[in-house]
C-alpha cells in the first residue's frame, strides 16, 4: 500500500478508459464510472463543508461519512466486493434521529440557503441525490447490493437535517418558501 499511489500520471486513461480496483479497464462513459465519480464529488463537497466552522458533533459526523464514502467508492470500483454494511446505514439513521430531535417540526417547504455552511450542506444534499441516481442507473444495468443506494438515500436526508441544524448554529433559521411570491 505504501507505494500504491507513487505514480500519479500514468497516461493509461488518455484513451477514454479507466481502471477498476480489479485491474479491469472500462470506458469512462460507463455507468459505474459515473457513479464512482459522483460519490467522489460528494466526498469533495463534504470536504469543502468541513472547512467551515462547524459544531463538533456535525464535524465528527461528516468526517465519519467521508470514510464511509471511500468504502462506498471502493465497493463500486470492485464489482462483486462488499464493503458497506448494515452498520453504515444504522449509523446514519442514528445521526438523523439525533440531529432532527432538536429541530422544530417542518410546517412549510424550505429553500436552500441561510448560512454559508447550511448552503454547502444543501449543495452536498443535491450532489448526494445525483450520486444516488447514478447508483440506481448502474443497478439497472448490473445488479448491486442495496446498501450503497440505501446509504446515499439516507445521507441526502441527513444533509437536509444538517442544513437546518447549521442554520440554527449560525444564529438563523430555515428559509421558508413563499408560494407565488413573485406573481
């Protein structure tokens, strides 16, 4: 492992293909590569969110999720290999329950916005939804275990909850949608 990434420029992808962890090469246009890329992008957005000042429980949750997303990406890059477990999903369920417990019930739709950190959490939520759609598309062409799809679905819910938590942590609240405001 120590020398695994010693050579970054290999030129092997110049032909429009990429290597899976199995050593198999596939086209960069393939649904598996799209799913891997969307999960990687989601992890990068979480990295950006982690540059913000965050409450320690939110920071701890997001740092753990970044590691989970590497597990998920690893599973996508190793067809037939399972790295995700029920524990990954159970942890997200627990985080959603914990963070949502301190929030007022929703009575209206909310808009993405408020504080910078909450807005970044909303961006992560939408990137997560795209990653989920990519995994679902891949599952239509190749059968996948359900956990990656379930994890991403649950993670987007958590990001919505965290956006609400972050707005409150920054002294604000939800930004409510006003139907017909600009008529």
